[in-house]
């Protein structure tokens, strides 16, 4: 046995050991070989990985074989948020419930936890190229190369894996219309995004950035950044601790305080739709503009107050309430794009959400009328809706909210006391 054959034999032993160490989940028998196919997997972070092949032939090839092929697969998921409790006590509490029930038993708005968010959409294309070279009567050399590409998946380059084909098939054949919410989450978009548990800050084109702190955020934080020369900077941020009101509300219909089981599926479905709308991640920069008052009226409720409905404690209030008669106009406090517009949600009634860019959204609930549709572009001062008394209310008012991704912000800290429609 010459040196080349010895080296090849050692490589085969190493390769075979690795292959045998892996889980053998799918074996395919052929006349001349037994092959465990490689599997192309996609990860929410955009990492692509595959399993090593285990391949055993009865005899090597007697000629050079070249095999190029292209694989294509559609990957999609809405934003998924995972909460990681900071304390062992909270972690032990959460473990008591199965994963699918935790959303209904744990209040994530008051839970001391960090979060991880993943989101992916697009068509993954894998270009595979292999060549088999005979060495002698007992051995051959196989070389393989793979390249991966994330695309928008538009026709005609992705005939069977583009969004329109998949959505059309499911709408017409299986699952009914829009089973994957692609009308809410647009066709033919390519994005793989990940937010870590430290809420890493997104860098905008002009160097501005945005982040926010919720009601129960800790008071001490450190902001870190790197300049264009790679130099690192840090700055300590101190948040003033706030005291919040106790808000006791009576006269709330029983079905809103303790909803019957018959509406639990509806409530869950609507909550997911609102979360998806707030997870939009556009390049708009309207959040840099001054925030004006969206409606005239008396301030009847403030952000952060602990709510009691008919004497029963409920989660804190995360909006600013402006009381006025039904039909009073609601104006866009800053420019944006409509990402959610529904006339009748169980808790919030008529609900509207505007995207202002880079995770900043504003929400308007209990509306009696919506004047805009999803996809509409609005300017500051445009009339978008009318105040109402829909959903869980005791009287007509606008409940106005601001979010930075999953963080609920105080509109009262942002608002200037000037009506958005100056006319």
C-alpha cells in the first residue's frame, strides 16, 4: 500500500467514525450503495447547517461523475418572543405549566424577565456540486461544494417555493384563506432577524438609534456603542423610579372581567395578531418628529396605574386615556404607516396600530370608527379614527399607547400639549 492509499484509508476511517457517531434516522437502499441523505436545515438566526453523510458503496465508480443540483425551500415564521425569567423563583413557577399554557397563566408584562425574539422569512436556495473521481479498483474520491443564498423567492425563479404559490395553494386547497397570515406579513420579503436578551440597539442610516424602557424596568442601565473607527464607549443611564396610581373601576361588564371559555380562542387569536403588528421593523424615521396630542378631551387615565375591575386586581394600564364623546376625531400624532386596523376586538374594540419606524408603534383602541386601512400612509394631523366606547370600557374615550417592540412606553412622557391637527 503506497502513501497515497494509506492517507486515503486514514481519512476514510475518520469519516466513517464521524458518520457512525451520528443518529441514523433515514436509510435508503440502492443496488450499489446505502446512503443517508444530508438534510438542509434553516435556523432563525440565519445559520445554515447540515448533517455529515454516511455513504457505503459496494464498489467505486469507474469514471468521473459530476452532479450539480439546486434545492429551494420556503422558510417563514412570525415574530416569536421567548421570555427568560431572571429569578429562580419565577423560573420554578413557569416550569409548573406546559409550554402551550404559559401564555395564559403568566403575565409577561409584569414578569421580571428578559426576552429573545426571532423572525425569519424568505426562500433558501442551496447550490450543490459534487464530483466522484476513481482512484483505483477499491477506492474513489468524492468532492462536494455547497453554497446557500437567501432570496425573496419571486417568480419565475422560485416557481413552487414562492410565497404566492404556497399561499394560493393553501387558500384554494388546504387551510382556507391566508392560513399563514402572509397578507399581514407581506409576500416575497427576505429577512432573518434576531434580538437578543439584552435588546441590542439597531443602528439607523443617519446614526440615530432608538430604545425604550417599560413600566417596571430597573433603574440602572449601561449604554454601549462603537464608533466607525472601532473605539468602544459606554455611558451609565439612571432611570428615575416612579410611583403609580391605584385605579379602581366599577361597572365593568362581567364578561370582560372574567371572560367565558367560549371566547378564549378569540382572545388568544387577537392577541397574536396585535403582537405581530407591533413586531414590524421598518426603516421609517417618523419617531424622530415631535409627538403631538391625538385628540381633544379630558385625561381620564394615565400610564402605569394598577387597575382594579369591580374590585378584582388586573394588570397595570399601559395607555393614556383621553375622554370625549363618541365620534370625536382622532388624529395621527406623528406620521406613519397603518399596520393594523380592526373594528371589533374583544377587549379593545375598534383598534388601530401605526408604525413609526424601527420598532416604534402607536396604538389607538375603543374606537367607534376607523378612517384608514392597513397599508395606508398617514401624515401628522391626518384624521385616522373616531373616539368610541367599544370593548372593555365604562364610557367613551381614546386609549392611546406607544410601544418599542415589546416594551410598553408612556405616551404622556412623549406628548407635547398641542393638538396634532392644528386647524
